[in-house]
C-alpha cells in the first residue's frame, strides 16, 4: 500500500512558551500545531512519518543577510521577540535548522520519487533578507529550495494559498527568474507597494467566488510555465472564522475543495509536490490553545487530500503540460 511520506522532527515542539498579555504562558498555535498534527497522524496507517535532518547555518547565509542570521542564532532576544513573538532559546534556533531541513528532505524525496510529500512545519513566507515578519523568522521554503536547486535543473513553482500574501518570498526571489509564484491571498501583511515590482501570478480574492475563479486559472499557469517541482503553502487561514485571516464564504468544505484541485493537478501533470502547513489560527486571544479542534481538522484535511493523489501513474511526457 502506498503511504504519504510526512517529514517532521520533535525539536520543533521543544521551544519555550510565549508570554501572553496577561502573563500566562503557552505555545503560539503556529509553534504548537506541528505537534498537534503529529499526534493525529502518527496512528494513520496511510501516512509514513519520517524524521528530517537539520540544515546548517551556512544555508541560511545564502538567503538571509549574515548580520540578521547571526543575530538570531547568536541569541538576540529582542530580534526574535520582535518578529516571532516568542522567547529566545537554544531550542528555538535548533527548531529553525530543522524546519528548513524538513522542507529540504521533503523536496528531495518528492523530486526523486515523483510523488507528493508533506511537511509538519510552518513555512515562513513573510521573512525577508534582513529581518523576519509576522511569526516568520526565516523563509524556510526559499532556504530549502536554494540548497536543493544547486546543480539541478529544477523549475520550482510556489503555490501560496495562505490568506496573507507571501511578501517575503517575493522579495527574496525578485532576481531569480527560475522560481515562479502563484499566490491567491485575501490580506497583505506588509506594505503592498513592496510587491508592485513583481511579475508573478498574484491575485487578491475578496470572497469565495473570486477565490475559486482565480484558483481555476492554476492549470493554465502550470501549462504555461511547465514546472517540474511544486511547493504548496497550504495555509488554512482563508477559513472564514480564522483569528488573523478569513475570506468571506471560505468554509471547511471550500478548503477541502481547494486542496483537491491543487493535488489533482500535481498528479495529472506528474509534478513532484511538497506541502507545508502555512497559516491558520484558532479563535483565542490569549488563552491556552484549547479551541484547536477546527484548526487541526482543517490541516488534517490537507493530508487526506494529499494521500488521495500522491501515487502517480505512468510518467507523462515532459512536454505534455506545455502542449495540452
């Protein structure tokens, strides 16, 4: 029986807790949910959980500025708290090495075996060259992709369906003609002027109808650029009741439909695909994360859809997507 490979590491859930405005201590849902999902998936016979190896600090220097990387790994608590809202610790910086490692190992597996692979990690698409932003300390997909594409003929497509525009990703790849982005978003975390230079496929959706109108253009975009690797940021914060996101009309069934569309295209065109958790925030302002059931369900549904399409059939001619 074919099993969906899912990369993880327990070091991601060993970091120190966030201090709330009322002085209480808890893990931010962005830091806690890899463990929440692990607890759900570990007994699933259709999933194969694999421990990832860490990347090295030198891999981060190739994407982010050395000054910024050294400030984080060197223990600059102010810098960490400013961008990640958590307390600095050795466990925190170790988790950064393993998060990029999870994405890198998943990419390596998917590309080699022509399949879909999952990551129990949050991606970091707001992090820029000289600083982090919006819970994102480092941009793990770009760190991992940068390491992977060296001396390889990979043509990556980043499908970013987090509710927030991946502005950090767009900044980091603005001079890289090889990496393409398809990004449907409902909100902009930072100044929208910073992305005006981009020639990528960026669409702002105001409701469910426009969201799927834009998503239905994904197949044509795939045929146009003919990628041989997809990195799918499967944020669930477009969910209408999300704490920091929400697009009118996007319910649980909408997100299930979205994931099916993406993975079905991966299988149809035989494109190795890696997906990360992305955004998704439960409805609590400063509590202990005890209202997480819906969030876990939303993310779990992505793994269910991935399992359904992860076993590719016969290899389609590499020019098939371009000629369809």
